[in-house]
């Protein structure tokens, strides 16, 4: 994988680091391909039990599309009569978000600075967001005459409601960590110099947890968001049967009875 995105797996935890700090971790084509490949690799690898998504530097998590590269590609399309540039949503952003949101393992986003456009979308695709005090969020799309992508039309209204989502999308502005927390976008705020340690701690805790149960929780939350109560109850029954048949459930019950800390196997 290109060094625009770093990928490491250790003790069940995959760490994906967007690595273009000199460009505020903007997504050029190489970075988009590398992030897509890393997210899909983590999703497919049975040795990976949790994912930490983070970024290099202390200024930005990801400011979305690299507009300097983007404008050049748009000009090439105009000259050639093609529209290849906007295929990036289908070819890159959609697979990235599908992998992050849909993988059967928890994803923690450690947001170290500005998250804008697709960068905001990637953070929203995670299951848990821990952010530095200086972090900020901006939908950004309307500001460059674009509509939402990177899953934001789905994730943002589910977190903060359709009215507030419309406000942030129609009138892009920078919202700080505290406001993002109050809106329900952020789970936890920490000092900037503590973010790396806290993000790793949270992700490692999840990597050591009951992976089958976490996968079921992700699936049930996504399912319940747009199904009826009766359908959600049936889905809970289905998923609880799977979780109850897992080795981790037996380990957890035995540990509870023995007043011990469970050591999960992730299966």
C-alpha cells in the first residue's frame, strides 16, 4: 500500500493512519486507493478484531478531497469530454465507507484536528469517535457546489436528526469539539496530547472484547435505524442466537460465575 496511508496489524488491532500531514491529510487519488484497500483488508482479515482510524500530524484528521489535484482532473475531463473524476465516489468513497461501517468488527476514529467533507464522512462511518480538544468538523460540500458523499446523507441525520443535518449541510460551518459532542457527533473529547494514547486504549479494549457480540451490535443498530419495531425484535432474536452460540459468551458466563475477568477469543 502507498505510504499516503499506513496500515499495521498487531494483537488483533488494525491501525489505519492517513499520512499526508503536509496536505492536511487531503485525499488525492493515491490516498483514496490506499485507504480503500486498507479498510477492505481490515474488514476481510479474521485476525483483525477492531480498527483504529487516525491521521498523522496535529492539524487535520482529513480535509476531504485534495482540491488541487481535483481541479486538474476536472480540466482533463473537460478537454477529453469524459467525467472520470467524479467516479471517485463510486470507486473510492463508497467502498471506504461500506468497509468501515459494514465490517463485522468495531471501528474507532481518533480525530486529531479538522475533519471536513469526506474526512468528516469517514469519521462518521466509525462506531466511536474520540477527538482532540482542537478537533473541528465541517460538511464543506455545499461550499464547493457539491452534494453529500462518503455516506454523510445516511450517517449524519441518524446521529443528529434530519433538521440539524440539513442545517450543517446547507450552511457549512466549522463546529468545534464541544459543539460536536453536544450534537451527538462525538463520543469523547480529550486533550490533544492524550489523543493517541486514548484512541489506542479504546481500540485495543475493543480488540480484546467479544467480537461476535460487537458485530451483532453493529448490525442491529444499522438494521433498527430503518425498520419497524417488530422487524427489529426479530433481528435481535436472530443475532442474539448467534451471539449466544459463540465461544466468547460461554467464556463470559464462566468468568462471571468465577468472578474473573474474561479472556475473549473473538469467536
